[in-house]
């Protein structure tokens, strides 16, 4: 009964969540969640991840909601999630990584770090989200380790300086032999400028693949604009930004990933290979071809 209730949880509703949490004692709930995470049905596992995230993030602050939240990080649930980080299904991997990050599982950082290097040449689609969650958890860890005696402004300035240093994980992406991994790096550098360094962007501007270097050029111009925009007049900022956006590449990593995800869902594929992705990108970029499942 409890399993069925969790699997029918619609997500985002604190009232429904409270009903489920009050249907069992904390250990019984943990055991049920662990059992669902071990299910061979990937939809069940992904739905359980939704329940876990909401139970930790939006559960009531009293009663079993509070008890579950307090027990979660040392429970058997976290090792089960870590086991699934390298699961065969792409969408499942993404959901599990998101769950570990959003529930603040800082103890899972070594697992996520190892997963990053394992997936570097095999799953470029998940790398941006994996990098984001690693960065999020490292931020939580840094805050927990910060001394309460350190001046807040000094801490802020220190972190800003660190953010401008080259991120070694992005370095690994930019050095990859797989162009889709390097393309994913341009997406990261463009979307999360706090991780970006000019050297990394410039390296990708000279990339051997046209999709990578075209988007890297756009990211480079946006990066420089962000650095100098505060010194420009409002009309000049508007003019320069319009000029940059006019030259925005017609194909971005984000667009491609969205279309490929739809392609996988349409064809009920739980995973993909680099060869599958490359064939899709090649066909997608050819106006004479039609890719099955491609949304125009």
C-alpha cells in the first residue's frame, strides 16, 4: 500500500507528502523507499527519486517529515542512490544525480567525482547537470567548513576568486577526444560563468569541430561583454548585446540535447551510445534528412 502511494505521488504537494509520511514509521518508510530504488522498473525508480527530493526539501517541519529528513543522510537510501549513478538508463542517471545534489548529500561527492570521469567519454548529455550538482554540493561543504569568525565579505571575495580559476573538471571536458563532450563544455561555460575561465573558452574557440568552435565563439563574446558591460552606457550595452545575439549560432548544445532527449523518449530508448548521438547530430544538421522522432 505504501509503495503504491509513493508511486502515485504527483510531486510538489506538501499535503500529499504529509499523508504518505504519516502512513508509516520512519524506518518502515526508509525500507519501502530502498525497495523501490532496487526495482527493475526504471519508471518506479525515477518516481521514487521525485518522492525523495520532496520529502527532504518540502516535507512538513514536524512529525515524520522532520524525522525522515533527519534520518535520510545516514540511511540506506543514499548508498542505493549512489549505486544508481552509473545505472544503464540515461534518464535514470540524470534523476539520481539531481536527487543526490538537491538533497545535499555532500558525502556522495567522491561517488559523483568518480562518475564524472567514467561518464566523460560516454554520456556528454549528463555531464553539465553532474558538474552543476558537484559544484552545488562543494558549495554546501565549503559553507559548513567555514569558520563563523571569518568576515562574510572576505569569504565572498575568496569564493569569487576561486570561481575565476580554471575548473579541473571542465579542463577534462575541453581536452576530451569526444567532440560532444567538448561541446557540452561550451554549454557549461556559457550557462554558468562562475565556473568559466577565459583560457578554457579560448581553447574551445580553436576547436577542430565546427559545432564546438561556433558556440565557443558566442560564449567568448558573451563572456567579454559581461566583464565590460558595467562600464558601458545603456545604449551601448543594448547595441553590443543585440550584435552578439544576432550572431548567435543556429545550433546549440542545449537545443541538440533537448531534441535528442525527445528522440529517446519517442523511441522508448532508456540509454544511448556516442555513436547514436553522433548519427543523430549528423542527420539533424542535414536539412535534407528527417530524423525519426525529431520535433521540428
